[in-house]
C-alpha cells in the first residue's frame, strides 16, 4: 500500500515514454501532466507552442520564405530540416569561404571577390 501512495504522490513521468511527443519535439514533465514543445526550426501543426495529445506534428519551418531572410545580399538561402543554409552567389565569398548554417554563432556576409587578385586571371597593365 505504501508504494501506491508514493506513486500517487509523485505522479507519473509521461516523458519517460519517448513516443509521448512527436518527432522534433521536447517533452516537459509537470507535477500532474506533461506538455510537448517543438524544437527550434519547427512549428506545431495545431499552432500551439505547448501541446499534448495524438495527432499533433512538428513541421519544418522554411526560414528562407520569412520576411527577414537569414541570408544577406548576394547569397542564396536553402531550407534544410530545422534550419537554413546560406551560400554565396558566384563571384562572392564569405569570410570563411564556406556556407553558413542558421544558428551558427558568426554572421554571414558575402563580399565581392576581386578576381584580378588571382595570378594569371587579369592582364598586367
């Protein structure tokens, strides 16, 4: 009987079951229940930030279609699952020379490449 009262007092952790929340969601256990929250880069199919119950999914957000694109000028935005990737257009380069993934700590800027600095590209005058 003691175990029953202890279980009743402490409750059940619904989040121990990894299928309580849908893919790309985090489960938070509360005193008498639980709730799911979609991870960054995803929105719930019912529009709620915190939700529970079957039938709700976390859907990928296309950050490239938002009014404030994560990529600056002279770049191309590509939506990837949960994030966006920025790449410089031909003739431009980032400070690292690499693509940038949304959520990275540094900023992304594509600067014009001076092709004449490459030996043999431009004639000498």
